[in-house]
């Protein structure tokens, strides 16, 4: 099961022993091990899942935060209940993840309440680490559950409303590491929810870009001020744009002004991960929103790339910066392809200027390496 040993093993051994009694002729333990390793199938796996949810996980979630407030100190001291927040019960996260990863649609229908309660309690927790875990569990839950069960009972909207609120956890009120943790988990969860509709839910994807990408950028004094958070946000943008495909052109007028200043920041090589994430985000914009990329916008992008390239040349050369320079070259290659496809006068000037830069062996020669061969 790839889980750390813990109190849950007692319940697991009871299930395995019952399975052994039902299969008295089985003497090779490898057979039982393979049964448990089967993903989304197998009698033993299903019984383990039910046992864990009812006897191991459920008791840790029966006491809500309201109970903790209303219960008197005297009664709490008499019978202190162990909860999922206690450090010694940290195994509950791995165990719940295993249950969701191995559950079939039949398992989810049967254990729906026992799966739902832990997720919602973690999502309602005041600690951001539990909210982050809840995001992961929502993704797994949605993927395992029958689509009709999520849609007809309103859980898609319930989860989405709570998840979008997590985009408000921003510096300075929220420390940057905590904000990074939340943003890194909420994007995949919302993307999973957006794919539940028979057709791609473009409205939800648009909202993810507005509230999860653009709003934080406008809130921060400068995206480069919080490089770790900006890197996290931009690293999830390509997946959203790829899902939107050509419909991503709607966001072109707002995305480019928000992203290009990052490349123009002279100190961006000091955060190589941010440089790489920004370049990859631009590549995704060019690939998906190409119909609206006219000459003016392409020149803005190429200028920003050149400024970032100069900053990298002047910065200490190391492996991380080299990776950033490679991504800048790939981005410039996409710009070159798009300019060439326009077939206007600007394209002819672009080819001549590109050739001149390479022949004069300017600092941009490396940026256009390989690109000039298509001139």
C-alpha cells in the first residue's frame, strides 16, 4: 500500500485474516499482496477501504470544531477524543488518499458520506495545510465518483465556491510559503471540476484565470516581489490555457500586460524558476492564442525576451540560469514562427534584422541560434 506503519494496520490485518479464512487454500502471501495492489478492483481492496473509512478514519472526524468549543473543559479532560489534527494521527492523510485512489464508483456510492465528511472538515479548517490536503482529496474524489453523483447533488458548486475563496490567501496577510502551498493545490482541484461537464466549462476556466492569476498579480505590488508565489501561479497557467485552447484569446489583452513586465525586470535571473515559469507561460499563450497575436504584440513579446536575455548574460552564469535561457530561446522560436506566418512587411524586416544580429555576433546571436536557419 506504500503507507507508513501505524494504528491502521490493526484494522488492515483483521480484513486480511478474514480474507485468508475465505481462501484457506492460498498459502502464498504474494497473492494477497497483488490483490491489494490492484487499483480500483478486487474484493480485498474494497473490504480494506470500507474498514478503514468506518473504523479507522471516521472516529477521528466525529468531533467537530464546534464540539470543541461547546464541550466543557471538565468533560473534555475526562474523555479527550483523538482527532485528525493530532500529530500522532498524521497517517490519516495517507490512508484517506489511498482510499480515494483505489475506490471504484461502487465504493464511492456505498461510502459516500464517510468520504465526504473528512474532505469538508479539512476544507473548513483554519490551518492552510489541511485546506491544501482537502484540495488534493477533492480532485481524487471527483475522479473516483460517478459524475451524476457529483453534479446532481450540487457538490461541484459546493466545492468550487469554497476553492475559489482560497485565491484570497495572499501576502502580506498570508506568508508567501503558505500562499504557495494553497495555490499549488487549488489550481489542479478547480481544473478537475471544470472537466466534469460534458463540454469544457469555459466559464469556470475563465474565472480561474481572472481570480487565480490576474487578481493576485494586480493585488501584489509587483509579481517579482513574491517570486515563489508568482512562479507557482504561472506554472499552472499552461494547463488552463491548453484546456481553453483558442478560447484563451479572450484573456490576451490582460495576460500579456501582467506577464511581460516580469521578463523586463532586470533582476529576474535571480529567480531562475520564475524566469522558466514565465517563459513557459508565454509559450502557452503563443501556442493557444496565436490568432490574436498581431505584429505589435509579437514585437512586445520579443522585446521583453531580449531584455530578459541581456539580464541573463549579465548575471552569474549557472545551470539554473542556463535553463532559463533555453526557455527564452524556445519562446523566441515560437515568436519567429508566428511572425513568419503573417507574411507582411514586418516579417521581411524581422528576417533581415535577425540575420544581421547573428552575423555581427551580437549578444543576441545565441538567442537566435537555430532560428536564423529558417530565415
